[in-house]
C-alpha cells in the first residue's frame, strides 16, 4: 500500500472512530466482560511494571498512550496519584451517585511519587472530547491543567522523547489492529521505536493474537455490533445496512460455538422495529474471517488480529531484537491473557530483573 492509500485509510478510519466514540464508550470500555477482563489484565501488568520502575529502579516515569481513546489509562492513573482523602471522597460520591468506580484505581503512594505525567494521542476528536469530559467528571482537572494531557493527532508521528522522566509508550487493547491495516501497523512499530530509542525508554504493544480469533473475536464482535456494525460473517438480511442498529440481547462469551445471535433491531431514531431477530453465521464467510484474521462489518469498521509469527517478524525487522521481548499473554496471566500477545522494546534493560523473577 502506498502513502496515498495509507492517508485515505487514515481519513476513513478517523471518521469511523469519531462516529462511534460514544457507543464505544458505553458498550466496549464499560461493556463486554471478556473485553473488561482483558483491559484489567493489561492494567495489572502496567501497575506492576510502573511500581518496578519507580521503586526498584528509582526512576520517575512518563506514561504515553498511543490511540488513547477515551482516557482509560489517564483516568486510572489520575485517580491513583490523587491524594487519599480525595479518593475516599470520590468513592463515597460515586457510590451515592450509583456510578462505577474501579476499586483498582485507589490511591497509590509509590505512583503518586514517581508517575509524573501521562500523555496520549488519538486521531478522533470526539474521543478526546470524551476523554476530557471524563477527567473533569472524575474531579481530575488539577491534572489535565498540565501533567496529564491529550494530543489530537497521528500515532505515526511520535517524536523522540526526553530521557527524564523515563518514557513508557504503550499501545493497548489491540489498537494496532485498528491502525489502518498492516501498513499502519508497520508505521506504528517504527513510530514507537522512534519515541523511546534515544532516551532508552520502553515501548509496549498489547494486542490480540490471530490464533484466538475463532474463540474470542467472533462472539465478541457479534456482541458489540451496535458499536461496529454487523460483522460480514453474519448472513446479510433485511436489517444489515447501517440504517439499523442491532442490539444483542446477551453477550456471547469466548469459546461459545453458537452460530446464532439474537438482537433487537432499532431504526435511526432509536425506535424498535423488531424484537428478538435472529442472525446466523455464514460458514464460508466465517471461515474466511478466521483464516485471514481480518474483521470487517457492513459499515466501514475493520480490525486485524495479527498472528504471533507476524509480530515476531515486525519485531525482528523494525525493532532491536536483542532489546525486545515477545510474549504471549498467557505467560503473564493464564486466564485473562489467553487471547493476547505483547511486543516490548526495552531499550535500557529496565524490565529484565522483573521478567527473570516472573520466569519469563
Ligand atoms: C481499540 S481503541 C483503544 C482505545 C483506548 N486505548 C482504550 O484502551 O480504551 C483504538 C483507538 O485508536 C485510535 N486510532 C486508530 N488509528 C489511529 C491513528 N492512526 N492515530 C491515532 N489514533 C488512532 C482510535 O480513534 C481509537 O480511539
């Protein structure tokens, strides 16, 4: 794919993500239990890595989230570094208001000392708007006034970052799968290397594996088709066009082999036009999705789940193999990590001790 096509792809995806920002927030970020398990798994890993860098290595850290979306990590770490009294007040208020506050976001004195800034970039203006709104709603404007910030822009244009505080640049939740196909994925690998190479920082790409597409992706995307559109492996029917929203009645969980899913169909005004409408997989289209690991829907949404071998090749070609790790999610967490892989570029050898201790 030449640069023009990458640019066109970028512009199209930017529109898709701007359009789905609100529903993505409701249905994915706070929705499907397998997705929230994956997110919690990533966050636990980052918590432990940050503690290691701050406490064991004595470093001050700058966390930077590429494709930061609606501020999942900004919010988490904003709450964790905000003072204890404030946190308790937040919890009390959130309980009274009946809204969810992740208990894992409690105040952490080590992070408060060493996590000095959190930045992020996203090309979707509506995602950034949502991110800023969420930070304000959580009472964290004292951070977004300076040290916690969002940039509207491209994941491919990261600049070399200063060495102090130590940059930890992450791309999470399979964002690489939605950064404009394999050409975009290569640009992301290069961009993240450029960001941390000179300053001996760390780059981490957390992604789904193509090998898990049958057991995790099919049910997952069917369950969230009100965000991304009807997957193409479900037979086309009278409601397949983007004019209708299909609201699944229940989440389909990983490893569920059921080829059908039941939805309520809504028109553009949100009026129900049919209850309990059954959509069924087309075996040939399902097979093709599993073989190509390329997820497409009847709108412009698409995602790739790259294979372990493909990630290995990119690490070899685009990063410094001797300073990189490529691990399966299972080696970190056998249950929640099953569908995941991590590419880690550790320019300064900061993680070696930690992974040795963990037997990785
Ligand atoms: C799967 S979402 C992850 C969002 C967030 N990191 C999270 O975990 O909730 C991927 C994000 O990447 C953004 N994105 C996709 N391609 C991008 C690009 N080339 N440059 C910047 N952002 C991009 C999308 O707008 C979207 O917010």
